[in-house]
């Protein structure tokens, strides 16, 4: 169903992106530092379900279009690869100009689980990322586009949540390092940006052959 070579590339890319600190991880870290492991774990669970909302929604819409049109499928993949490169370039640029994220500024007034769900569901960048990232690895000729999308999306969200849980469990010294080290945050964002540029370029060039 899913091309094995593309699946291995997907797994490696998803793993690297999961361990790179992003808004979701920093949100979970903030709740962990402010309210302990329980809040961090509930927040991680919330972001997981929020991410799955995007996965199911994207899979439903994309599969209807892509399963019927090879041109639409190719267009989405090329646009998605270009968007990954764009995100990577912007991430590298922002890493040199933005101040580090202040994770202590996040409020604790709401239930950590539901706030985690809303944080992820209401983030349009998450939807755009799944729409650009997942279709690159869907094997249209293998059929079952919806199932492939959901499988890959679920794996990606699960890896992200696993990384968040690890951060929650190590929220003491590791969390303080992420929160206070400008150099650490900038290096991580630069590395993630380079990975996204390389991935987008590789996929676009691979599809053109």
C-alpha cells in the first residue's frame, strides 16, 4: 500500500521533526514547568487529539481529490514540497532574528487537556504542515489514499507526542535549558529548517525524474 522506500524516508524525517523544539513542544514544556508532570502529560494528550483532528480532516479532503486526479495529486505534492522549503527558509531566517520563546508566559487557567486540544486544532500552521508533508509519501498507485494518509498522519502525531512526553519527564534541567538558552533554540530551529529544505528539495526533484 505504502511504498517502502518512501516510508523509511518519511519515518526518518518525521522523527527528526518530532524531536526539534516547536510551538507544541514548548507549550507542553510550559505546562510541565508550571504545573508538574500531570499537567505536562495531559497537555501532550491534548495536542495528540488536536493533531489527529487535522489529520482526519486533511485526509478526508485530500483523498477525495487526489484519488480521482493524477494532476491534482502531482500539483499538491509539488506545492507541498515548495511549502516545506519555504518553511525551512523562514525557520532559519527567524532563528537569527527572533527572541527565544518565553514558555512561562502561557496561562494555566484552563484545563491542560482541553487547552492542548484547542492549541493544536486552532493552529492553521499545523493544518498547512500536514497538507504539505503527508501527501509527499502517499503512494497513489497503491490505492486506499485515505487510509495511507491517516496511517502516516497518526504515526507523525504519535512521534510528536512521544517527544512531548519525554520533555515532560525531563522538564527539570532539560526544560530549563530549552527555556533559557538562546543559542540552543536557534541551533535547533536552524537544524529543523535545513531538514525541511532538504526534504522538500529531495521530494520535488525525485518526483520530477
